[in-house]
C-alpha cells in the first residue's frame, strides 16, 4: 500500500527521503508543492526530476477525501460531508470569525464516548482517522476557500471523535499543519478538544507545544456529568481537575472549559455556583455553548436569558467566560447531523 505524502511532518519526510538515498532537500521541495503551491499531482511537480516523480508516484499517494455533500449557510459557514477511500465518512465545518476562518476537524469515523446530547456519537466509532486524512479535511476546505482568496487560519479538533483516543495521529496532524514551511497554521491557532481522557491530558502537557487545549466539561458535578457523559464514570471530576492542574503546571498554558447549555439539566444558577467553585484556582475560562437540538435526543437548548444569567453569575464569581457565537443556524448545525442524515459507512 502506498504511503500518503500528507502523513509526514517535514523532518519525517526528510528522514524518509534520506533513507531512500535521496537528498533531504527533496522533502522541502515536496512540502512546497503540497502546501504552498497546492499541487497534488506529482507528475506536475516540475522541479523534481522525471525519474524522481515516477518513483514518488509508484510509492506514495496524495489522495484527498471526496466531497459527498456541501452545505453553505447565509453567515458563510460551510459544512462538508467527506468520504475516504474505504467509504468512511466524516464532517468538516468552516466557521467565519472576525479573527479568521476556523475549521472544525473530525478525528475519528464515529465516536465511542457516548455523550448523551451528541449526534456524532449516534454512529459508533468505525476507526481512527490517519493524520493524512485529517490534513485532507483542511486541504479540501482550503481548496473551496481559494475561490474567495481566503484560507483556513485556525483549526479546532472538535468534530466527530475523541482526539485523545487517537492521540498519535492527532499529534502528528497538528505538527504537520503547524510547520512553517507547510500550511504554517500557528500553534496558538490550533486547539485540541477532549471530553476528559485524563491520561491524554497529562501526556499532552509533556509535549512542550503551544497548542491550545479545550475540555468538554458540560456539568459542574459528577452526578450530572455521569448522566450525560459516560467518560465521567472512568474519570470523575476530582481526577479531571487534578489532570488540568498538572497540565497547566507543565505546559504553562490555560485550558478552556466547554459547557453546553442544556435546558433544565445543567443550566441553573446553582450549577453556575458549583462550576465556579470547581474551576476556581485554575487558569481556565469557560465557553458556554448554545445547544443545537438533535432530533434523536431528548435535550433542549437553554433559553438565551438563562444562558446570559449563567454567564453573569460566573463573571460575578470571578470566572472568565464567553458565550459561543452561533454558526450555520439555517443548515444542519449540530456536529455530526449531516453524517447521521446521510448514513455512516456505505456497505
Ligand atoms: S461530544 Fe465529542 S466525545 Fe462526546 S460523543 Fe460527541 S464526538 Fe464523541
């Protein structure tokens, strides 16, 4: 089976070239074609010798996922259903913020974490995505954005899947997109979001990278969290908060706590008080997320006034927080909905 050229960091590709008897600068030439000149046809990489291009074509692939479905919202949000060679499908979503174009990348096909409110978890994990497949999500979105002379400037690994359940591929992916000779997406413009896999959080703190970490908290106590997030049984909040402190100490960076506002479940002022007590003493801040209802799930969105009161209470108690801007409300807004609608892997 051919290796994907998108699966290599630049140092890894230099080593690969050297191990095959080629000069390491060949790797830099290939990187330029792929990530700066956006050329995915090896035979057109004109500053490589014909023999070398033939060698590359015989041994390496540069495949991108196919777009199966594309939705565009009035606010510029683009939602893609992508399909890989084995017919596995994922979603990738582009959101337009004032500060840039943010792609939400999936890291697995399906997800086994079973969060009760999530459409992505309706289809169980089929497999991990490789780092080259995640790079493909970014490149395919960039291809669409080039029509508007734009590009992806920020990446959040927050789509379908649990990134720390696919740790090595996700880390390799972020190193590839971060490389200054490639896509050059700044480390501080990349965020990895976990539902709370404690060993992954601690390991991530050891990586010595400036990439952001977000944690899907969604509840202020174990009782509520266990009802909506099965991961809470394996890693209760005391263990999770201990890991956050270890991460903050090692990495010297603060985490973002994501908190989906679910009507009557986790949105009371008492929940806000418990939440502020829980995270006080960390560097963290809270991102409150208006819930996008999923037809197959019993949960409803908290009213805007409740979310506002919750945010005010956190601020009053000294916790920094934001309410996430909404995107794509006129398309299938909830993460994973498109894939559920158009089925999982075709048999
Ligand atoms: S919220 Fe994330 S971790 Fe939880 S089931 Fe959905 S995709 Fe998986």
